[in-house]
């Protein structure tokens, strides 16, 4: 009798085991925040379970993936590489040779599928400047003046993709030598360096109880402020400073990783990142613009102005000079 019961139990369990959802691992940066319902749609359609692995800011995520590329795969796919890191990822050999076919895009990336884009720029606290009766800076050089001492918080370009994008904007707008001269002056004028954007925004920005009324952030941040006020704000308390050499176009994407345990499912997931479900959600989940053409925009995006002077350096130049520039920035600002 015990043998019969044991056999029946095995028969009962076996189908459940065979129907278990297949796990696919997605490496992301800390700003990733797609709605659970959007992820659930993919899981249901593909009998899959997405395990999201947050790996720090964008550059930190890339460095970790590179360091672990010869060990057990950390993930099957990655989201959050951008136009400043895609070439490095390709050269390091962490991307699969074959990627899914892309949809029609507003913006494009080499080697990986574009998912969203935004503008790294300077955000400022409107109320702080009004109360202090301090004029807004008209150019980056103004920020080196005594009246703007200790006002700027900036994420480290060695660990932060928006920090790196801002440095690229400086170089594109001021020239290489001009940019590092400016950073030397900013060090003397009390710039605050944080590990990532989250620390700059949540801990250092005066709107959130910090002491810095200017931060390196995103042009969409004012829209996010109104959205999260849940009707309390009719217009944002923060604004954008579109200074020459202070705005950069950042394009983020997704890709299948080399040696993925689930390459076919990873490819489906990467392609899903360009689906209407994901594209229509990125505006109010991660506060970026959808990269796929003809995607519907949430009305709140009217508070997210776009700079007409945004820069983007050629990918081959960034790929060749990025390490040198970041190391020089560290020597100039931190050491």
C-alpha cells in the first residue's frame, strides 16, 4: 500500500515539475523600475519567470558583468547599457553575437536594441533660487564663481551613466582641455560627488532635504515631481538648466548576454523591451522617452522639456577615449 501511495504521489508531482516556469535572468541598473504587470504579461505569455538582478548604477553594472564574464553567467540578458557603454560591452565580449531584430526606432544603438532615451542635464530647485534671490547661472563658467560655491551635486562618471553622460557633454561643449579646466575650478568651488544619481537626487538635492540646489539629473525629472505629488502640484518646483556643454542625449538599450543559459528566452525578453506594453510604461516608470516610433506618450510628459543644445559624441571617440577621460576626471576632481 505504501508503494502505491508513493507512486501516486510521484505521478501527482511530476506534471507540476514539468510545467514549472523557466527562469530568465535580467541584469539591470538601479534605476530600472518597470511595472510588475508589464513583467507579468511576458511571464504568462512565455511560461517564464523573470528574475531581475540589480547591479548598481550603469557603469558599475557593466564593470561587474565584464569581471564575471569567464565565470558562471550572472544573467541571460541585460538592460541599461547606453550609447556610452555599448561599445565597451561589445569589445569586452559580454554580448551575444546575434541579437533580436529591432523595431522601427526614434533613436538607435550599435550592437544592442534601443529601449528608451532621455537627456542628462542640470536640474535646479526653483524655490531655493527664488528665496535666495540668486540669478540662475547662464553658462557652466558661472558655476565656478564664488556665489555658486557648494551648490552642485554630481554623480561620479566612473560609476554612474548619467555622471558619465554629463562629462561627455562637458567635453563636447567645452573641448577636452576646456572641460577639465572647468572641473578643476569646480573642485575648488565645492562640487559634491556622489556614487550615483539616486544619492544626488534623494540625499543631496535641496528639494529632498539636502544642501545642493543644483544636481546633474534628467530633463524629465520635473515631470516626475508633478506625477509623484499625486495632484498636490500643478507645476514642478524644479526646473532644467540647459547650459552649453551641460546636456547630453542618453540612449539605453537591452541585449542578450554571451553564454546565456536561456538564450532563446533571453532574446524574446530583449525584443519584449520594445513592445507597446514596455514602451508605453517607460515614461512614468523610469522617466525616459520611448525609443520605438509612434509610441503613445503619457500627458504628464509635457513637464519634461527637451534641450535644443544636447550633445552626443561619436561612439568610436567615446570608445577610444572614455577610460582616459574618466581617469583624468578622477585625478582632477577626487585626488
